[in-house]
């Protein structure tokens, strides 16, 4: 299944976490049953926090599943079960975890440069 976009966690290095968005509805959360699993150390994120999916036209939607801390898109708080269409570059916040909706994942050289890791080819 081809991804319609990706969620990249902004407040951790990009190599640590990302999630592909596909046509079927996916649950975002800390629980093992979540399709897109947030690292367990982010305890304020609910086990079933939000749902995300792409429609047949490739438009991506998100909705909060009644989570304790809620879901924000670009600083706008979503009501539980309220469907919201995402645009590329939108920021989604789940209880302090900030994600960005993007069309592609950054290539590894960009990630390495952003992390200021030594380049082993030039040493």
C-alpha cells in the first residue's frame, strides 16, 4: 500500500520516529493495538489517541478519539470525533508530541547533517 504522506515527530530526531499514512484508517497512540505507535515514554499520549486516514483522492484526514489531552492541528484544538483535513506542512500536536505532516521522509544525509553526526566518508 502506497503512503499518502508521513507524520514526522518534530520534537525528537527524525531518525527515531515516523509513521506512513495509507488509505485505511489507522490509530495513532501508545498502545500495542495502534497502527502508528508513539514511543511509550510520551505518557500523556493516550493508547488510542487519534485516527488518521487518506481517502481515494489522497486527501488525508485526522480526528481525535476522545483522548484525555486532545489533538491540535496548527494550534486549533479538535473536538472529539471531529474530522479535520490535513494539508502538507500542517503540525499535529498530541499531548505535547508535535508531528508534522509531510509528503516524504528526509533522506539519510539530510538527517545526519541535521543531527550534526560525523560524516564517516570524510574522516
